[in-house]
C-alpha cells in the first residue's frame, strides 16, 4: 500500500508506548495528597493521550481556562517526572515492529505532542528508542499537532521528502497533521483514542489493530 516509503514516524503515547499507568498515577497522587479518594485507573486511561488537560479533567473536573489550572498542571508535571518510567512499557509487538523496520532498511522516529521536558528523558531511558533517527516533541517547533510543522521537521531531520514518510498515531490530530504534511497516515486503533472516538471518520489512509499489522502495508 505504501511501497515508496523510506521512513515511518510514530506518535509516542498510545502508539508506541503505554504510558497511561504512570500518567494516571501522577494525577491520582494529587487527589490522594488532598485527601480525596483514589479513582480507578479505567477512568484515567481513555484520556491519557490528552496529557495534563485530560488527566486533570478526570481527577478534578478542571479545564485549562479555569482558575488554578496552571498550578495544578505544574504539580502534575513534577509528579509525572518522578515516575514516568516506573510503569510505562512498549505495546506488545512494537519492539518486533521496530526490528523489522530496521531489517528492511527503513528509518523510524517519533513525533509527539509531549514536550521535550518529558519526551527527551523518557526516550533516552527506554532501550526501544536507541535506534530512533529523530524525536520531535510538542515544543520542538512553534506549533504542535494537528499542525504539520512537527512532522515536516522530522522529515527534514531525516533528509526525506514528507511523501516518503508514513505517520502512525492513535488520535485524530495525528491524522490531520500527517495529511497536512503530505504523508501517508495510519490510525493505530489499539491506542487510547479518547472518549467516544470513531477513528474510521478521521480520514486515515489505513488502520491497524495491532502494531505488526503495519508491516504488510509497507510492501508493494
């Protein structure tokens, strides 16, 4: 389906790694520290892809425009920094997928909306990312996804035209950004997806229910 591809770019959380347990723990700790009851992990998980906005929304029913949000967000960030590699793991099939991409001579990298404050230390701490050719964070360029700028920057770092890259992600903004950048897009339906998301309406060129399902799409 994508025979001319020379590189595969991935979203991070919900696509390559399951970081929801650490993200949820960082938010739930804030509740417990305030004498509030802990919430079940299942309430946090669907919003893990939305970062602080989604997780604080679950924990406290607060939105970015509300008073006190900025202070809570920084507390969440500090909590997350202290635990972000304790419970985070690669999705089943991802290490094998990366190995196959390298075997086929394809480059790969990460384009995430996670700021480099977190994406840098996290990817350096996990062996999975030792062979990544690029890691672009949400603050690497002036715009985050769904703007195409981060994907275009990744292609620039790889020295490839965007049309020779595929972008894989588990959120509609990933598909929007990839298409705007001129890349083929793949929706990872095993990811977080957000609440009530219908990934079939995102306009992705393909969908994968398992990381290894990507491999047949890269063959002519």
